[in-house]
C-alpha cells in the first residue's frame, strides 16, 4: 500500500512516527532514558500510564531488537514502574 492510498489517520500516524524518529535518532542513551522517564512521569501524573500496554508494546517489537537492547528496555521500564 502506498502512502497516498493509506487512510488519512494511518498516513498521519506514519508521519508522526517518522517525525519522532528523526527527532530522537541522534540522541544519546542518557537523553533517550531521560525522555522516557519524563514521559512516564507525565502519564502517571495524568493517570494514564499503562504498564501492561507498555510491556505489550515491547514484546511486539522484541523480534526486531538485539537481545541486550530488549533486556535493557525491560530493566528500565521495571525501574520506572
């Protein structure tokens, strides 16, 4: 499916993902961890943090990650729970 054939919301989602990737691709590990901590704190303060959904997302991308990266993600998320 071409971008022009995608429903409008999917096309916008793809643009948002690309924009986020471009914004974060050159960040250091410390910068990325700080962003994650900030986002989780923000979600917790708004009462919308969903640990199970976050873990589910990590499990869905597990096959695309090096084992060390996956394990680091699990440790980071667990420490922020």
